[in-house]
C-alpha cells in the first residue's frame, strides 16, 4: 500500500513537472489510458521514416520499436511499427502541434492502441502514452517526455538528436512501480489523477 | 556585513525588476516560423459543430473570435480544408482522422525549412473532436461544455506560429477546462508572442 501510494505520488510529480503539452487535450486518468491500450511495451525506437498517406494529405512518421518487455497480459511480436501524424518529406514538414514526437534511439515505454481504422498502432492518449526511460544508478526510471511536435526543445539542427534534447533530472517512476500500476489498472483498480489531486 | 549588504541589494534589485517587468513566458513553435505576410487568412468551414446551438454551429462565433489576434482576416467558406494547401481552414465538424480520445482540437501546420532560418508557414488546418460538447458566445449557459471561441483563439495562436505559454490566464496556456471563457481575451503574454513574430 505504501509502495503504491509512493508510486502515485511519483507519477503525479512526473506529470506535474511537465506542462501539459498539447494542441488542446483533456487529461485522461492513468488507469483509463492503461486499460484502453492494446499493448504496453518497454522498447527502443530503432528506426523512423516519414511518408505521405495514399490521399497525399497527411504525412505520417513510422517508428520501428524493438520490444524488450510487454506489460500487462497482452503480448505480441518482438518488433512493432507505430504510426504517428507528422513528419518531413522532401523538405516539407507537417506537424500536429502537441502530438508525440518519435525519434530514433529513444528508450521508451509506450502505451499503444490501434488507429480508428483498425490498422497500425499509435501512441495512446497522445503524450500521456509515452515515457522516456532513463538509467538512474542502474535502475530504469520513467519520465514524461517533455518534447512534443512544435516544441521549443526540438532545435532545428539537432531536433532528432536524443542526447541534444536530453531532459532535466526529474523524479521518475521505476519500471517495477509502473508495471504494478499497469497490473492494477488492467485488473480494474483505479488510479485517477484527478481524484489524487483532491 | 558587506556581503549581507550586497546580498540585500541584489535581492531588492531582483524584486524591483520583477515588479516592473511583466512576466513573459510564451514560446514560439520550433523551428521559428511565420506566415509570409499579414493579415493571415483563416477560413472557417461553414458546416458547423452539431453540439453548438447558436444557429451556425459555432461558425459565426469562431469567425469573430479568432480576430482577437489582430492580424487575422477571417470568414466562413464552403470549401473544406485541404492539407498542405493554404488558406488555413478551421473544421468544426470533423476530427480530421487525427483528433480523437482526449484531443479537443488539433492544429496541423506545414512549412518548409529555409536555409536563411526564416521558415514560412504554408498551411495550417484545425480539426475538432466531435465527441465532445461545445458551446459558443452565441449561446447562454454552459454545462460541462467547452468554449469554442476560446479554443479556436488558442488554436489560431498555433496557426500563426505560437507555442504554449506558462502564464496562467494567457490564451496560449496549455490546459483548458469546461465552461471557461477566459481564452477569448488575449493576455499581454499572447500579444508579446504575436509581436515577436509579426
């Protein structure tokens, strides 16, 4: 119980340390995001590429994620492809302001769901479904990704350079704490940020 | 004693500066980009939002609300948004296939990166999540709905190249709550961002 309370407090600190970065989003409770996700994975983004869709009206960026671990009961292949709105093709950049940015080399935990058309995977609940993994003294911790599309942290020269866009030290959630929260959420437990704030 | 005096003078100076200079905390989209000229033409697709009962589905209210920026030429149009092609168009009746779940409204912006560092916005379109309930300045009363005037004023901030602000009360502050109409009026921080770009 104490550990769970600590986890919730830590998650709140992580969430509150980064401004809600969005076009305009309504914050979703963690348990809802976790329950609605098809897959929750710890992985490495090993490749990204961008392309126009068939109608030539949206540029998507595809990210190949090498999966190291699945959380919850749902498991899948060793490699997943995630599709996100936004990207650059032949010098033209399309950005969805506030949407997640995916960059090669990132160590991540992603909460993924299917697109509405049932095709590829996308990051669920926008940046609420993406965490960066950091090594803190040999322990992997999760921190909310402060970088979104259009973000001032995405400098032009090194916008896809993970090291150059390093985030400050922020409190993190250990992988084990996160896994316990996912299990609780998927089992029907409720970790509602709004309720915890009150 | 001398150290204490210097310290006191330093603190006093900081307080004086802080009290005389307004706190500016806006961000611009990165890389910095803007439209080639002003006024920026923004059209509002004349098929409105079905949850707004002001007679035009929020179209007329939006056309008026986004002029708050002072550099916008707005009108309604019978032409839907064409991504990748100007003019900027606001769609109140569709999520564009990208703004779902916790997304209230989303701005997709397109630009070319120039070698001179003066990037030009070529197009920006705004989509609305029709799963939410909205209301406009043309209606009276509010019950758990989101203010389309304020939301579109915020989105048009993105359209012209502005990111989020950490100043609570600024239209470009990232979070929004139901029945809050504060975003209809720009704060000094919003004007400073605009004036930085244009």
